[in-house]
C-alpha cells in the first residue's frame, strides 16, 4: 500500500477529487462578493426611501454587515 492511499477519500481513487473541489473557487468568491455588494446597495436604497427611522437604521446596519462580508471575501483573493 502506498503512502498516498491514506489521503484518499472513501469511495474514490483520489486522482480527481482535489481538482474538483478547487475548481472555480475564485470565480465563486467574486460572484458571492458582488451579490453581497448588490444586496448592501439595495438595503441603503430602501433605507433612504423610507420614513421609518427604526426600519432605516436596521437596513443600514444590514448594509454594513453585507459590505463588510463582501470585502472579507474579496480580500481573501488578493
């Protein structure tokens, strides 16, 4: 039994597993970061269009969380 047999996933021969798991990860991260930025922008747009200050504050808080997470995801690629 060779040493690489210990690193294989059960039920696979282990040759393609690493490639499949690592495939398109940067693209997925960019796409996720863009979606989060878009959602943050939507929250801000709703916040400025509402007259309810409590609701606006909650939307702004959510926008900040989304924007921060988007930056964290984007920073991981640099």
